[in-house]
């Protein structure tokens, strides 16, 4: 049920194409020859007649400082060499080195990011919308290699010409361009990769070729590819539940005795499951980028560039699940009413093998032309993006096994040790590691499919006025259309429905030897070796082929049209945004101090069409519209040639995640929960104020401080309620349905401190040392209330404290970096009281290393180590005894050779 409207795009494209052809002629009368390049300002303390060549890490740091100093607003920058020399696996990890940027990790790699604790940020590639393969259109940063990036610019204060959509910051990923390089450049890198938990070797490599023809025409192509095997260990509790109720006579029903007095209690919270998991993966990542750059005249430039990324992951998960009940035989509840340890009888043990692949693809192609007349400048930019996931992460299929009739198991657990895995002891009357002791209960086959595309185009004019302090005026407009489509069908046929095809011996059950495509072969896999505590260290393992299983039982590949209730999972959102702006740039003095800046206003009109199904046969849709006026101002005062003060104020707006505004409903049958969209969600709006003081006290060195305050007009909050779901609740009962709703206002405030210095004042060889460090403090007031404690909650994803420390050493023979990044605990999401309360992530730090050793001026050896200390991830509900998830990923070692000619 995809709605794709093209007429308006065709008209917009035609107008842009005509303007692009006419632009040079229109302004030819004002064109005067301009110098081909402009020399950079000398470094502080350097005489203008003295030429000092700075290379390597110091050059990259100085480039980033130059970009920060020359910006008309508050920004932080990482330059190309800096990115290449940091031990980062993808763009998200490179971004984490910037003050105020915090990332979350998935399967050992950087995934999502927040800026100053805010997840509503705008991500661009070369100043254009960067559409990704998620259901909300977010980019898949884990699939994008940092090798293609020239610089990363994080704009923390907006200007009127910048596209709206950022509550925290606008992050612009700038790719390499050929006329930025000299002559012919050929470079490459190949590295072997060792992952210690998988105990396997892989590889990654990249190559770049660029040709600059006399600074008038250039062609560049770069590609990066990796093939790496990883293993992750995980424990999951499947959530927690508050149990026990009272009947009409006041008697406790389904309660637990938490203090050993023989009386069941109401309101104790126990884990739903005890799940031990080993995930074996092979991840193939491809990133390609190309650029054609042409300057037919001194003042005219045309650029055509494109980016493609693909992440293809094979994932097999061995997951032994222990499904708990209220049949306790000795339980202990702590002061928070958490059943932190106990023995439970007649639990269900399920040794499962999941096939869970992921395929993510994204492509972006962009065209731009700009003409710089003496009085009027004009630029036109247009791009098209396409992204898909087929399937997305979270898709999986498995045979759901349970013990045969008469096989009984009891479990004792203890969370009070606060280890990554609780103590777990199983007692049974059968061999838990014998696949022949289990039978099929059902099949779970779920798919998450996304298909997104988008188009954006803009036209901008800059008029040089030189009218007193008003240096220039800028006006422009922009149009964007986003089309997001997602579906998440689930097929869960019961064993009884499959007997006719699979019961070979007629005993009325399906045993493992009657299940096509799966083979346990009595094999096992190690679980969380080296972790503290007492728990089963081996899991049943084997192989599983979902295609063989589907063919044998006549099951379709899950899609919205082939699975009952599949269409109710459809999320089809089309959003059109039209914007206009005017901005004035000023350049004056206060006494002897230069003052520059800008002020303007942006008008935004947005129309959103959300379509889906209430049932497999009943379509529905909603079409809200929104309008905003967004004023902004930035001022930069050069107190001295080394000290700069900046101040900014703006009204900003950010759309909610487009997957949240869909009309869909996605029931999660196994857990009897679900998620429903809300097309009436309003965009986030905020008024923000920023100020910074920047001291550039030496070459490649800076000390800066920033304070910020945001008054957010409305937050989106999640509401969970029990609902009757037609077609499911008749047999399964009520579902806990979570839906985002419009909330009340809140506040975000904090400060940042950043320091970097090249320690050239030290005696040799210590003068080759340098340091980078930054610290961010963020606090928030939100309308979010914890339903269990009734206390106010902070903004999800916000760590109050985070910092980075990087030490480096560089001489003509080698370049070494040691980097540590840390963020303290933060709220993951608001949770209901019946589900154990709100969820949190424990604070986490990671230590990484990178080194390069020069063999010749053009060839160097490389060595990198990721997560040296093997720091894991811990998630919990309310307190650490309510452990939700814990994960530990590989330590990864990269070694190889790189060359540039």
C-alpha cells in the first residue's frame, strides 16, 4: 500500500535544471576574475614570512581548529586525517570524539548518537538529507565506513539557511572532493582483523583514486570493504513483571512468598525469563563514494557526487530460554520488592536456534552548482536518496522447542551478585543437553522490512550589500519529500497445525528429528567464558536453514500480504516540507574588537500523510499539517586574535520519529505486548540559547567552554495500557500496548569544556606528545513520570556526565593514539509499573588504541585495538537487581599496511 507521488518532484527538478543552466549567464556581467585559492592565515605566533609545514595529527587538529574559528555559528569539527587516525570502526564512533556527542553501541559497534543528551538531531551528507533504512528513516551509521569522510561538522547553533529538524545539533558528513586534493592521489589500506571471542580472522580494506586536472576538473572514487566474524554473549531477562492480585474475597492469587513466612504477597516483581544467548555473526560491509567536480570558470562550480553503503550480516543465535512462573519454592524479595533470588518449579526450558540475517542498503546521489558573482552569489542543490532493509535487524526464524511431556525442570537463580550473568542452577529429571528430549511447540517467523526514498532541492542567493555593518543578505527556499514504508509481519503456526506435514511416526508430536532444516548434532557452544558467577557454561547449538523449514511445512516468506494481521503492521508515511528563509550577515567592530554574525528567520510548512490498516481489509489514514516561524541569531566577538566569544539564540523544531507517527499496530505475540503509532504527534519545538568562549593559545591547541539552555515546548512520552486485540485476545488475553503521545514542556541545560594541546614546549622527545580532552554535563527536566516510583524522569538517552581523553605521540617515524571514552548511566525508556518500571543503561567506558609506523614517506604499517578492556553493556529496570540485559562483545585487533602516492 505504498503511495508515491512524483508530479511535484518532476516540476521541481525541471525548474532547478533550467536555473542551473541559466545561472552563469545571469550573473556574467558581475563576474571578475578571482584568485584560484586563498592562503590560510598563519598559525598563532608564526611570522607571516615564515613557512612552517605541519603534517599528521597536528595538521588534522589545526584543520579542525581553522574550520571551527571561521564558522559563523557554534560548531565542532573533526577533519579527514583525524578521522583516519582514530581507532574507529564506523562514522558513529568517529562522532563520539566530539564534545557533547554520546553514542550507543550495538553488537560491539557504534550505532545511534545523541548531542547534549538529545536524540532529535539532523544528519546530513554534504549538506543534504541522509536517509537511512530504518522504519523512521534514520541513517545506518554502522554501515558507513569513515574512510569516505573528509570532515564531520557538528553545528550546535542553527542559522536561518540551515534545514530545520535538529533539536540537538545538525551533523554534516562531508565526503572527499577531487579538487581538494593535489594532482593525482592513489591510496589504499588492507588490514587483517582478529576477534577474540569468535577466535576468527577477517579483513578490511579501502582504496581511493583521485585526479585533479589543473584545479578545473576532478574525478574521485573511493571504496571500503570488510568481512569480519564476531561473537557476542548476552543474558536477557525478557523483562520483569509485577505479580499477584486479590480476588473478591481478598485472597492472594498468583502471588509469591518473598520472605519465607508461607504467605503469598501481592506486588512483588520477578523476571519473566532467564535467557542465555550466543550470537555468531559474519558481517560484510561495503561503502563506495564518487565525486565529479568541475569549475568551467573562476566563479562557477558544478559537483556531482554519490554514496552507497551496504551491510550484509549472517547471524545465528543460540538461545536457551527458561520461562518462569509463580510456582516458587523459596524466594527472597529485597527492599524494592524485587524477587532477586529464589527457586521456581516446573519451569519451561527452550533451547532455540535462530536464523536472524540483516541486509541494509543506502544510496544518495546529489547535484550542486554555485556561482559567485561580485555582487550576487547563487547556488542550487538537489539530491535523491534510497534506502532499504530486507530484512532489518530483529527479523528472525526459529523452531520453538519445549520439553516432552513428563520432563520437568526446576531453576534456582540469584541476581544479588550483580554480575553480568546471575547465578543459575537447573535441576531436571531429563538430560537438558539432549535434543531428543524436546518437542515442537510452534514456529516463530518474523520479518521487518523497510523501503524508504526521499528527494530534496534548494535554491539560495547571497547579495553582498556592504551597507554599513550589513555585509550581505541571504534568501532561499527548500523542498523535501520523504516516503517511508515499513512492515513487520509475524507468522507463528502452532505445532498442531503442522502435524499433517511433519509427524512421520504418528505419535502426535513433532520431535527434533522430524524438523527439516535444523540439526543440533549434540553440539554445544561456550557461554560467557571468564565471567564471574555460577551458571551453565554450555548451550545447545547446531545449524538451522529457514528456507528448508518453510518449504517442508508450506510456509510463506512473511510479508504484510501473506501473513494474517500482517497489514496492520504497515507504516506508510509521506512527508512534504517547504521552507523559505531570509538571513542578514553583519561585520562590524565594538571598539577595536571585530564582531561578526548573522540573524534571520525561517518559515517551514509541513504536510504529513500517514497510511495503514486497522485490519487486513480496513485501510485508514491521517493527514495533519504544521507551520513554524523559526528565528535565529549568532554573534562572534574576537576579543583578541586568540580569544573569541560566541553567543546564539534560536527557535528550533524537530519532527518525531516518522515510525512513531504511523497508523500501524505491531502486536508482539510471544510477549503479549505491542506498539501503536500516533499520527497526531506534534513536532518537538524548543527555544535555545548558547554561549562559548574559545582560547586559541598555541598552534594546534585550544581551550574552550560552552553553556547551553533549551526550553522544549513539548516532549513525546510513551503511554502503556492494557488493550483487547481482536483476533488475538480471544485466546491470548489482553496485550500491553505502548503508544507515543504529546507531552508537556521541559528543560535541558548544561555545559561543555574542551582542551587540546600539542606539547611542543616540552624537551625532546616529549615535545612530540599531545592531548585532547573534553567533558560534558547535561541535566534535564521533563514531564516523564516513572509509573512505579512516581518520580520525575530525565530525558531518555541523556547521560549527565560524559568525557573523552585522547593522548597521542607523533614523530616522523610513528604516530600513536590512546583514546578513552566514558558516559555515565542514562534512561533507556519509560516503563509501566506492571512491567517492572523504567529501564536504564549502566555507565560504560571504552579504551581504544591506534598506531601507524612509517616505513617510507608513502608506506606505513597500521595497528589498532578496539575495546581493549572488553567492557560490556548492562541494562536494568529501576535498580541493578532487576537486570534486563547484559552483553559482551569481542576485543578486535586490526593490523595491516597502508600507502599513499
